[in-house]
C-alpha cells in the first residue's frame, strides 16, 4: 500500500497515474455532446450504491474505468456552450494546472511553517485585488472557500465593529435581491430573526438609495443600531449593481460598515472596458470576491478584502500549538490570524498561474465577452414575441419567461415555464436556471462561457418554446 503514497520514490507512478486521469478528462471534454445526459437520481443512485467501498480495485486505471460509470459520463459539464444554468464558469487551463500543483504539494495556508512561499503568494494576490478595488496600503484580506464564507466573515467584522453587546439591536440592510448568505450569516452571528432589513429595488433591480435612507432613519429613530449595509455588485439573478457611491454616502452618514458583495461582479476588476461599473467600491469597508465565478477559476477560490486590515483582528485567536502570540512579535506571516478557517487550501495558486499566463486583461476580456453576449441575448429576447424579459443585463444573466400568444391562465404559464426547464434538463441538450419574479416563474441564462454564441441562445430559446408549447397543448387537451 506504500506504493500509493506520493513521495520521492513514487514520483514516476504519480506521473503515470495523473496523466491517465488527465487523459480521460481530456477525452471526455472533447467528446461530450451536451452539458448533461439527463440522468436522474433514481437511475444513478443504484450505480453508486453498488460500489463496494470495502473491496478496493487496487489500481488507478481500474478506478478511473469505474469513474466513467459513477461520475464522468453523467456529470454536468460547464465547458459546454449550452450550459447556461447557475453561476458556474468553464475554467482556464493555467488555473487547472495550479490546482494539480497545489493538491500534490498540499500546502496549508494557515501558517508560514505549513506553506512558506504559498503564504506570500496569497498575500500578493490579496494586495493585487485590493489595489484593483481601489483600496489603499492599509488594506488586507484572506482567501476563503466561497462567497458565503466571505460574507459571513465580513459581517462578523461588522458585528464586532458595531460595539454593542445587545445583539438584538443590530440591523443589516441589504436589497431584496441580495444573496441568501446574508440571512444565513445573520443567524450564525446570533442576530435576531428580524435583523436583516430587506430594502426594495428599482426597476433595474438595484437597491433604492432613497428607501435605504428611510430604513436607516427609522432604525436610528427606534434606537436600533445599523450594523452593516450590504451592497450587491452583481445580484445572483439579475447581475444588477447597487448604487455604490450613494450607499457609501449613507454608510458614512450613519457610521455603518459597508460591505460590497461582489461575488459575481468581481470580474469587473479585471475588465478592460467595464471597470467603471464598480466605481464606489473603494469606499467599502469590505468586499467579497468569488474568483470561481467571474475569473474562470476552479471551485473553490474566493476572498474577503478589507479596507482597513486591522479589522481582521476580530478573527484572530492564538494557539500554542499553531500560531503562538510570539509569532506576531517575530513577524512570522500566519494567515490563520486573519481567517475563520484553519487548515486551508492554497487556492491562490490558481489565480497566480492565471495572471502569470494570461494577465488581468486576458481573464477580464473573457468576462467582457460574456457580458457582450448577454446584450445580444437580450436583443434576441426583446425581439421575440414568445418571450418576456425582465431587465437589460448589467453583467451576464438574462431572466425571462415564455408567454403564449393570447390570454392564458398565469398558473398554467408558470407551470409551462417550469416544465420547459425540467424537460430541457432531462433531454441533456441544454441547462438553464430558474427563479421567481413578483411571484411568477421565470427562467434564467447565466452566461459565463465565452464559447457560447448568440446562435446557441437562439437555439435554446426554440427548444424552450417547443417544450412550453407542448405542455400547454397537452394541458388544454386534458382540461
Ligand atoms: C454566489 C454568490 C454568493 C455565494 O458564493 P458561494 O461561493 O456560492 O458561497 C454570494 N453572493 C452573491 C451575490 C452570489 O452570487
């Protein structure tokens, strides 16, 4: 069994095994005909249950052969141009190489003595990203597992900065289109059930600054404490960007922590043409960035940035076995002092490889391409009488619904749209997402693949209309 340990003696076996795995994936990427096969949990679960985990196959080739049946054949492939579902991106090759390197070396970024250069590379990338956000030299941050984790940490810092022991008084303001991790974080941080105040949005799905102002005034009048304003720069559904400068003004006026959730919109930081859409972000106290969304990085890769690095002390604890207090005086860089996680992946290496190979313009240009594609998709939808589209895209999502000609029962139209989404998924021809707007069922394209074309969008719209029409036709017959 020692032969399976990765070390100096097994280096050759490592080379062969990993190459075999890479070759299988490469063959798969080149041959998949749709983003999905349409398999169901009922079909796939018995295949996976049939594997006897107590009877190992003994070698990598056999396990890879089996993996074809239990995973690779029926995986959902984000690189396919007709995957238009959630906020998942195809990944860039330099980042995948970084992933292979970081898992083999297996550095852990909690302390210098488990990572050495890895810690310094992560710090450079935090500084680079903070610089792009317009933060000054006091800025800092840390890589995290994802946007939810970054938002949680941001709100932890905001809670500590609010300097009140009465958690029941704290309020967080975020738009009605903000991510659900804001709610979850408030719960985890011990705030009360009504702690998150949902601020209405305008027709473009951006937080209404006037409504925020009114909510803040009401909060103060009631003797409550405005702990944080969460502005979303790229809402999950619409890609809408809240008015950052106006929100920053209000945050200043009320002495409130301003957090910008740019989990999705962070790609703008590298965009050669659209960086201005994030103007005002430099006034935030903290920013969430998900490189695994708009920087084409493999999951996971996210970071929390803070304008004032000193605020990260709220996440600092010292342990004799890990990061004793003396290491601070000795100026040993231990990232665990800034993190909620302890053992932590060297995800930063993927972004490092990406920037060293492609540069910021290279990766930002890819995000620009999908934002341009969304504009084309919007034009297609707006010109198509079969569809109704909600807003013009700020980034790369489109929310729309099929509407039949003539009068139709709104419930039936909801069901037809839901049916179309499910039927498309089951066919494996394309994957789209869905959401509800004003109580009605809508469909969503999240465009993060520069290989997707307007022709792909048009073809998927035809498929959806076909499924929806068929559903409504059958339902009339049965009615
Ligand atoms: C995706 C998303 C998150 C959560 O990020 P994860 O990486 O999935 O944890 C938070 N906020 C917004 C706006 C998002 O789109």
